[in-house]
C-alpha cells in the first residue's frame, strides 16, 4: 500500500533516571525480580503499564499458585520454593488470603484471593527504599547497541521518560523488551 506518509519528527530525550536494574513488567515474576534486586541493594526500577501489580495473578484473577510444593512418597507435601515466593505465600496465609496447599496429582496448589496478592505486592514494593515503581508506564522504545540494551523510553501519564540501567529484565509476559531490542 502506498500513499502519503506520516512524518514523525526525530525525538531526543534526556535520561530522567539511571538504575542498576530495570524490570519491565509488574506481574508476579517482575515484582519478585525487582524486590530481590532492591533487597540486594541495587537501585531498581519497576515499570508496569497497568495501574496495579500482579499481572495475571491479580488482574487475570488466576487464583492459585502452582508449583510451590511437591508430593512426597508418603503423601506429605514439601515446599519447592523459598525466598520471596514463600514469603508471599506465608504472608497471604497468615492474613487469611490464601489457604492450603491442596494436593493435586504430584504437586499442590495454593489458592489465594487476587485482591490480597495485589495489595501485598504493592505493600512490599513500596516498602523498599531502593525500588522506584512506575505504574501506567508503557514501554514504547528500547535502545540496543551491539546486542546490549542501553535504555528504554516509557510513556507515562506525565509524558515520555527515558530510563537507563546496567541490567534489564524482561518480565512483560510477551517478551516486549526483548522484541524491541531485536
């Protein structure tokens, strides 16, 4: 299809902030990656295009964490995860927002209340002084040179923001950062 073109002027954006770690995507995996980085002392950014955290665990109302436990030969359940996932599971259970684990084949599921997960993730993220959260922040451009991501452009309600980090994690759920980086 040919015809008139839409000419978009070249843009240049000053780097608004620099980080050690930038995590694109605030679902369960992205939140845990960002929290782990911040708890290790890294200046961390977490960008999420939705107005809340948790991804499919909250907005998709999945309702169960799977793969946290395995069945032993005697029928008992052993945890397969530790660290932040276990901290989140135990906190939800202590608050009455999760129960179980419930055996399922050779593993177990942990049913939870999506709103409880949403609020807990927000609480954990906001508690970390090294973590900068940006909600309503859509990744629009990724600058990569020689196979290395150097920075990203994020569209926020306040306009476009350029961010740079030493390390980037793509937790978008659809590999958007990786796709843009080529």
